[in-house]
């Protein structure tokens, strides 16, 4: 850093690069916030906090200050809020960009080491860290073109996403995220920023994040947002070691990180941002479809489709309603979506759900019932008000007895559909390999 008069005042202090050699003495500057109204703390080379102990320390009872001819004498006895309150309350209040140096005091070596360990977890100090290199915080990086959402978009939407989905970046984060690891991740994000529209931070393999690292990550999120780049999280799965520091990192008026249960939901949200940029609505308002448009009945004579329509019933489901439950047995119904949207979900061992598909008008689900499988392998959730045409397998078999080509055509179309889904799954596996 060069001061206004052009002199380079930077000082390397044990590997820490200070703006200048001016430091505050421990205890004389409180926790920094007391002087923030009177001084820009960022102009200091560094700020040395009050000495910290494992638990809050009251210090000596008053009187503990006395005037002297040349100043004053004190015997405070290291009163402080304790290391946890320093990390949770004092550090977040210090202005951004201030070099903070911790001072530690304790009565025995074990307690002293514990204070140092808690500070090291917060700041990612290598002596106590399990990571040998901050780059270990970042694993695989891949794009939305390699792993698109599992919804079935229109041909126009798919063509646009095929051209632009590489601007969506997945970043797989690993382990316990301390400041050094998050700094490395942010530098990589900055390198990719010019070619990125949205970042998805996959937190599935993250065990926790320090308060300072969460604050740094949130600052980066806000900075990217100013440049029109979204940063969202996925697969946090109700883990307090991640949620609590991330929540505390936000300030008044900041809603914080947008978080999704799985990557499919996250990438669909990012795709919608891209589509919005091109004024392409992800779902056409009021879109409807007829049974004749179902890919499953493609190639059938119109008279057979009319028979199927006559044998089917129509039902409307409210937004948020469960249409089918995982492992629901003895259910021989086939569903065709006339209007609305559904999500196909499979349960996870941690109690959450993974969305494996998103379907809209003209699409169908439950088709394996027509091939003899009555046990449901997934749950179906209505994302909007849903209007379905429902065909029972008994009615289907009755029509097939009269028109044998119905089953042959259905099995051919079903095989094509399964092959397409298998190709999609292979693409996902290749992206994650």
C-alpha cells in the first residue's frame, strides 16, 4: 500500500502483510468498535484486541484505576468477554478490511491451547488446521451444460440453454471451511466471473464453516450480485454447523444466501435466470395440452386415443398437494398432465428428498403401472395447481384387448423414453465423475 505521499509503508510481520507498521497495544483499544466513530481503523497496520480467555473474565473489583502525576495506573486484571463472545459478537462488528490480531491469556497450558484452537478454527490457522492447503476446500468444478436440470423444457428453451448453460458453474466445496479455504474459493470464482452468470456452491461435503469464513463468503456474494452474478447454495440439509454461521454473516436488510435442497432445484433456478435474460418464460402461463400430445401414445390412430380419453377421468390437485407417495402400493393409475407443474421426488437417507424430474403440460407420470408395476418408486408433488387426466390400468387393458396395437405402441414409446432418461442420467454421472 502506498500512502498519499507515495511512500510504500507495507510491513511483512511473520508472514502477515500489514498496511503500515502502526499497531495498537492490546487492551488500549478495547475491541476496536469503541474507536470506530473517531478513526478509520483500516488506516492502521493492525488492531490487537484485548487479551482473551476461555471463559468471560470479570477482572478486579473497583476501584482499579488511579490517577498519577504523569497519567494513570490501572489494575484491571484482563477483564474480557471470552473467546466465544469475541468470535460471535465482537468480530462481526469490526469494519471490513481491518487486520485483527488476537492476544491470548490463560492460567494453564490446556486452557491456553483451547483458546488458540477456537481462534484457529475461526481464522484457518495452519498449526491447528486439518488442511495442508486451502485449495482442498474446493473440489470439482463443472457447468450447467454438463449437468442441466431434469425438467423437460420446450424446444426453444432447450436450444437457448444448450448455448448458454455453461455460464452456470457448480463448485463442490469440501471439509471444514476456514478463512484461508474460502479465500481460495473466492479467488477461483473471481477468475471465472467474466464467463459466469450464476454460481452454485454445493455444500454436501462441507462439515462446517467458521464465522469469519461465512462473513467473507457473504461479502463475496454481495460483491458478485453487484456485477449481476448470482451465488446460491445447495444441499446444506439442516446442518447447524453451516446454517448458524451463514445466518450470522448477514446484516440488516440482507436476506442472505438462497439455499436449495438439491442441485437440480438450484440449477433450474439458475436456468430460469438465463431464460429471463432472453425473455423466455420457463413455464408458459395457462399452458394446456391434450392426451393426443403425449409422447407415450405417439403413432396411435385417433380412434384409439379417443377411446383412451373416454375411459379416463379428470382431476384437479391444489398447489402443494401430494399426488403420489413413494412406496405406495396397489396403485394402477397413469397420469397425463393437461396443465400445471409437478416435481418427481425420491427420499434420501437424511430425511430430505432429491428431485429427479420436473414435468409440465403434455407430459406424463406413473406410466410403469401400464406395464404391470403397481408399487410407486417416487413421490409426485404438485408445484402449481395441477389438472391431470387419469387412466386406470384395468380400463387400459380393456381397450388393449380391442386394439392390440395399443400395448405394442406404448411399449415402443416407453422404451424410447427410458433410453432418453438413461442418456440424461449418464450425462449427469459423467459430469460428477
